[in-house]
């Protein structure tokens, strides 16, 4: 089981930027390196369902994004640091919510399908979330 810890959330004005981090750790007995995992970012606004926004596949790390964040958000991964990132630019009030990262060790295609990317059941491990508030 992979443990995930998100950080980097906060309060930002509309049009601003934040970079979220997702630090991963697993048992010493595991031989799986971080690039074996697909990573997804989800968010949950107050009173709404948790929705997937982006993912990066295992291996070569193909990415996908929902239309609402495409062109503004960038997902990436540092295998040496065992950390995934979500760079968020041009933030809008509707981006407000708790952001979660999730991980999956099963094989993923080089270019992840958006449906799998944004489906909660695609992932086995979850972090506790970090709050992002976009407000003036």
C-alpha cells in the first residue's frame, strides 16, 4: 500500500497560481518504484461530488485532463523524489475545493483514457487532501 500526503494548498486570488505536491512512500519491502504507479488528482467542492481533474500514467507518463482545467493545470512526476505535482495557473473561484491525489499500481496505457483517469475506482491509494481556496 502506498501512503500519499498532499501539500501546497492555500488561499489565492483569481488569476493566481499554486503548485500542489503529492509525496509518496511505501513499505521498505516494496520493490515498486514511483514510476510504476499511475497518479490522479481529484477535487471536491463543498456540497459536490469528488471529481477527477488530471492523471499521469505509469511508465512513460502520458497525461490527460478534464476540459475544465486543460491548458491551465499541468501534472508531473519526479521519480527520484517520489513526488507528483499539480501546477495550477489562471485559477478561478470554481477551482476551490479540497484536492486529493490518488495512486494505482495496475498497468495503465501510455496515454490514459479520460474516463479511467477521472474514475475514483481506478485508484487504490488516496491522500488526505489539501484545501485550495480561490477568492478575492
